[in-house]
C-alpha cells in the first residue's frame, strides 16, 4: 500500500467560522491535527486548504498545503481535489481523510485506519470509540456507526452511520472518529 494523508480545511465552518486556525495553547487547531497525522507515519501529509491563510499557517509550521476551490461542498470533495492536483500519476492507492478539527486524534487511530484495509479487503477503514457521555447519545453532532463486530470485538463492519440515537438495545453506543 502507498497511502497519503489529507486534511481538508476551510475557514467558513458553519458552527465555528475560522475553526481551523482556532488557538489551542498557542498553536492553531489545524497545525495540531497536522502534527498528529505526521506522527502516524503512514505516508505524506497534506492539507487541502480552501483559503490561502490556512495554507500559509500550515507552511509556516513546516507542512505542505494544496489550495482547493473554496466553494467545494464537502471535505471529501476537498480531499479528492487535492489528491487529483498532486497525484496525476495515481501513485497513491490509499487516501486517508483526517478531519481538521481533531487536534487530539491519536496517531494510532490513523495507522489503524490504514492497517485494517489489507487483511480485510475493505475499501474504507475508520475508527470508532465508545460514547462516554450519555448526552451524546442523542446529539446530532455526534456521528454514530452501527457496527457488526467480529469475534474479537475490536474490528467490525460498519452497517451504516447515523446522527440520530443508535438503535435501542443492550450494549454500548459508539461514535465515529473523523478519519
């Protein structure tokens, strides 16, 4: 496998405009995400930036940014546009989309999202974690995967994702981590 990690970012976030450059302990949130992605060490990391100011911050931190059209409808579209612009020969066979608002994303989560692909034959890998706060069960901002877990309970197949409360029943509820 030959992966590339892409972090989509735009200043016009609906809930928190300017979110990528929000200051967290003196470091822009997006730079913190980029650093975590670099620590995952799965391949080159680029930021798909909708605005020049995002690209400049990333480049000052030592990263690489690719400018994309600011009016793209989603982060996935931004990732696709960035990869198309830098990988004309299609040398990358895995694209890892890391959400730009996860400053504490564990490098191990990013690695696991890639490592699960080859042995399972899956086209997509994404981590999930048990919801710790019951208030998030009904929170539409928390995306919940409905998973058919394997016998280890560590890996599974996502059946679907929902912003609503996951189906009732026994057992824990999970939230999707933005990788």
